[in-house]
C-alpha cells in the first residue's frame, strides 16, 4: 500500500483491463466499472446461504452458520441488501437442516411446548 491514508476494506475494485464493449471501445466501459466496488463479503455470504439450503450439497449444514456470521458482518460494514439476504437464507438453511435442528435442541423445546397444552 503506497498511500498512508488508504484504508484496507473488504471490497475490491474490478480491473478495467479485461472489460470492453461490443465495438471494441474499452475506455467507456472500463471507466464505468472502475468506479464501482464489488461487495465480496456480501456475495460470499449469500452464496453460502444458497449452498446451505440446497439438498444435494454434502456438508450443507456447515454453510448455514458461516452464512449467518458473514451476513451479520456484511450488515455491519454497510452491505445491507446482501447481509439481509444472507441472514434470511441462513435461517432457512438452519430450519431445513436436521443436524442443526438437533444441535440447537428444537425437538426438546417442541416436546416441552406440547406438555404445556
């Protein structure tokens, strides 16, 4: 990092060298994309959330807590849309995973609720 005032963040900037439009004029497209940041943390959080609800992914129960943690971090750093999406997807992943439901003791809680009624 050459500039002392430059702050490290969890966002990256795309490289303008690989982007060009249909006419071969890559300066307009490159200048448009060079100003935007990619929210990598939010994208990874949503990706892990999607992986946590897919039934054919082995070890999918590991992706739900990871998506929840990354989604909460994304919320705190300002990636609100990705963070909320990741938290919702991770909750769906937790509720659809029998392993995670067993770990948090949902069956015991539901049997306790049944004893009350």
